[in-house]
């Protein structure tokens, strides 16, 4: 066991946890003021749901000893056998419990991302039940396929360093399913018909996400070494490049650069570099960031053409950004960066890796979309997904939680 690696992974786990309140602020600033608390609470409550279910059963489904390449067995039920000694098959230099804890926060941020697609219109109890089911029946199998020893996508040879398929593509297509099943928010008629109520919240949240993402990507090296340092650098580089790419599109489309565009562009870069962070160098990161910034900036407009209401652009940023990053591994990956990886097309590796990346994207995306659709329909049948028109008009802060995000009237206290 290596104490330096252990300290690094535990700090990285804390950084990934910090991404959850960052996401809460990022999303909370983008909705209308009457829904800010409900939106923020969904991210926080997801952290609570996942923290319990991960220990009870989700971890063993994701990382338990393999069953047919599809799912983990129940050996680690209730964290049985997840102790202070390393598991050589998962992370040989840190305690098994440190690896499991690090992965827990990945599992927490992923369903929290989905909430942006159905913001301002889902019942809170429906959200809670859907999140729990999605963790167990969609996220855990996907994590096993891609990251666990014996998982069929891992065995295929497709690469995903920190979650392009498991986290971002899965969350993005789940958001698409939610947008279709729930329908549009009231009052959505055209682009920009609803305006973000607190852009400084969104900018602060984006900054917190950018900071926390260093734990997300560099921490996925599972050790404090050269690969972690490389992943740290390319994470930052791609993020900056994507912000610039989005700004170019903003300038072309709107003749001005916007704060929301800059923040969202940064997130697009973080998303796209996530699967590739351990396999590409700085120049590859710039290419990934620019392509993601430009591609996602145009992709977010597809919802207006297709007629679905992805409230906070989960599809355009996370699904599209995740696909861009996962595909470009097949072009830009280099064993000079990570000898455990595979050379991509530009480094003499041919088309083999690109084909494997495409298959992983199609498999993960299809599974997550169909699974999410079925779970949403199931929850709708037994609980009902959507608040009433009157509740939506009043806002979810009041109708679901009897709270208000902002109180501007301060009555004078009665004299004693």
C-alpha cells in the first residue's frame, strides 16, 4: 500500500463530492427564481440517496466480482469485504475502501446531472424514486461493463479514463428520455423564452465544477504519479479551449460573448476531456476542447428544432460532449502518455480503437436511453412524474417544499 496514493485518492474523492454543490449552483442559477431551491435540492438529495445505496448494494453491482461480463455479484453487499487492504484487481496501491469511496461520488454526480433535463416540472418524490432505481439498474451495470475487471466493454478494449460513457453519455441520453416522457415546461415556445434568474450563481457553480473536476480526472489515475499530473494538465487545457470554442460560436450567432455561454463552454470541455484525460497529451486536449466547445454550442440548439425541452442542456452538453471525447480517443490517444492505453489513428494505431470506441458509445447510449425511458414510465404509472399545471405555475419551491429561495419583505418585529 502507498500512503501517498491513498492521500491523493481521498483528496480527489472530496473534490468530486464538491462538484455536487457546484452542479447545484450551476443549475440553480439557470432556472427561474421560483424553482431555485427545488433545483438545488435535487443535486443535494441525490448525494444522500447514492451515499446510502452505494454502500448497501450499488457498489457490489458495479465492482463486485464479474458475472458474465454484465454485472457484479453480491460479494460486497453492505460493503462486506471492502476493507483497509488493497484490492489488487481494482487499485493495488490504495485501500479497497478508498477506491470504493472515490467511485461513490462518481455515482452521485451522474444522476444529479440528469436533473437539469427535467428541471422545473418533476415531482420531488418521483425524482427520488427514479434516481434510486436509475443508480441500481442503469448506472451500476454500465460502470461494471466499462470499468470492472471482466466487464464486456473493458474486455473489448474500449477506453474510458474517467467517465465519458458511464457518466456523461449515460446522463445525457437519460436526460433526453426524461425530456420526451415529461414534455415541455409551460410557457416554452421559443428559444430564450425563459431566462436564467441568477447568472452569478451559474458562474460560481461552473468554477466549483472546474475545480472539482481535477479530482474527477486526475484522481482516476488512482495514484499520485505522472499520469495524474498529465490528466490534471489536459483537463485544464481542454476546458479553456472549449470555452474559447463556445465563445467563437457565440460571436458568430449572437455577435456577443455571454457569461452563460462561457460557463457552459467550460463544462463542455470538462465533459469531453473526461474519457480521454489519461490517454491524450496537451495538443490533443486543445483539439478535443475546441471541437467540444464548438460542437456543443451548436448541439444545444437542436432541442428547438426537434421539439423537446431539455431545460438545462444536459443532452447538448453531456451526451454530445461525452460522445466527442470518447470518439476522439480513437484518433488522439497515445501510448507515450499512457503505456496501458492504445495508440489512436494519428499515432499509427489504425481504425481498430476508433471502432471499439464507437461500439462502446452505441451500447452505453442505447442501454441508458431505453433503461431510463422504461424507469420513467414505471415511476409515472405508480407515482406520477409531473406536477400539476397550477403547481408548476406557482413554482416547485412552494408547491413541493413550502419554501422560497428569496424573501425581500422583512416585517418589523413587534415591540415587546
